[in-house]
C-alpha cells in the first residue's frame, strides 16, 4: 500500500510575491507519470513540506480543470511557512494530498454564485472561482466580493484585474477605511458592508465564503438578511487541517474530525459545530 505520510517531490516551476508576506508557488511533480495522472477536486487541500522543518497545510488554489500543476498561496507566519517562503524557482519541496472533501459544484449547475472572501481567504475561493469560470456556461450570474485591510494586502492583483474586465463577472473590490491609496478605484468599507451593497439575489443562488472569522460571521448575517438559506452557503475550515487523515486528533471540533469529514461545510453545518456563529 502507498505510504500516506511520504511526500511526493515537487519542483517550484514559478514563484511570485502576492504581498510582502504572501507568496504563490506553481508546482510540478518530478515524477512525469504522476504529473500527468494527478487529479483533485476543488476545495481539497494538501500538506506542503520544507525539508528539515516540517509540513504546513493549505488549499490547492488552482482549479482541477487546469491540469499538469498544483498552485498554492500562503502567508509567512512561522517556521515551516518561513522555510517555504525562502524557496524559489527550481527548488524542491514535498507535497502530500489531495485530502478532504470538496465543493459540490456539479450540484450548482444553472445557479447564480456569489463568492465572498477577505484577505488570505481568497486562495481557497479562487479554486472554485476558476473552476466555475472554466465551465462558465454551466452557471448563471457570478459575483465576487473581495476585500483586505489595505491595497497592498490584496492577493492575485493581476487576476482581479482580469475578472474586473470580464463582462460575465461582477467584481466588488474593497479595502478597510484608511487602507486606500490615492489611485484606488475600488470600494472603501468592510466586506459585509460591500456584500450588502452588492445585494445578490437569494433565489436559485449559492454563496461561497472564506476569510477571517469575524468577516464570515457578519457576512453570514448579511446573507441571512438577503434571504439566503444556510444550506446554500458554503465555507472551508482548511485552517483546522493538521495531518490530513485524522490521525493526530488536532483537527477535531467536538466529535467531528475536520481532516476526515471536511474542510468544506455549509453554514448550517458550521452553526451546529460553532455555537457562536
């Protein structure tokens, strides 16, 4: 049997700074056969290793419709992510995955979709956005509401510009009050306020949300006021992921092991797990 704990070797094909402390990698498997055969579903995650330092967990941020590589985006916050941050094009690192469940986008065909993200919460949502855009004919209106503390902290700036230029996407970009620059042309205000302004229609609609807990909490309140059902609102708890297979026990919320059952949940499921949501 395959060893689940043995990382596959990947080469950093491309690396670029999103912000001063956020970096993206485009990774390819060294094993060419694996490079061709590897598949995943949007919403699944991986464990990325800096050799000699350990592993860190974050989502696969590209879409499964874009084959031959894996993309990840992460913030430099500690020893492992600091070690990964120091790597560059041509370096080797490890990858384990994919793990976890996924966003059920096949069930969303014909529906409008609203994406809501804050800060580093955009990478998990990006996978779903790209998947839906690559299958654009399968969905109705697509609305994206994305914000950060300041202009400098916005990730995927080139992609945001591309989405903004599309006729079939409604993009609302915002920064917190005081985070704008003189040439900023987007909104100024917290994400829940801009979501309220965008006012997506709840009928035949899905919402996908990821970001800081406080942003999620108040955005869920806005979605409820707009008429969205908790069963039609999805998020990911990837920040609860640890070993990936539910063995270490550090991903549990009560009797639920997020590594085994998540990380994708509806708002209805989240509210049963976290009483303060």
